[in-house]
C-alpha cells in the first residue's frame, strides 16, 4: 500500500504543461503526451466535467475523448487533434486556462491570429 501511495503521489500530484516550437507537452510524473502543431486542429476553453471521464488524472472516455486533469483544477482547454487518421479531443487542466489557450492559438498554423480558417 505504501508503494502504491508513493507511485500515485509521485506521478499524479503535479501536471506540467510546456508549449514549445514543437507543440504542447503534457506531463504527469513519468507519463507524458506530446501534441504537435501539425496534429492540433482547434483549442477552446472549457470546464472539466469529471463525470464525463470518470474521475481525474489521465482518462480515456468514449468518442475519442481524452483528459489530463488535475484534482481541484476545474478549468482548462479542449484541444482538437488528428491522430492516426482519427479525430480526438484532449481536455487539459490549467490554473491559467486563458494563457494556455492564447499560447496554443499563437502556435496553431490553421488559426493564425486566433481565427479559424
């Protein structure tokens, strides 16, 4: 039980987001996901609905929806992506969702200037 507690504490206490020239890196401890600019199609602010995903953490739901959510952080963004020929969406928690949305909009080629084309 102590090892399980330590694993959960180490891996799911701090959600780290990094926007770079390559795209967005999402990291929860030893788990990470990279979304490239080429994959991303849209970004929208959203509130997290834990019932949709069945809880917090790294979640997979129906209809191609994924979540990287942190307990106690109710806001974030939904990022629409194209992965392996399939449309998916990722909810990503953020304590500063408007800043994350703005950073992602600046990087999205199809949304230059924040406008969908």
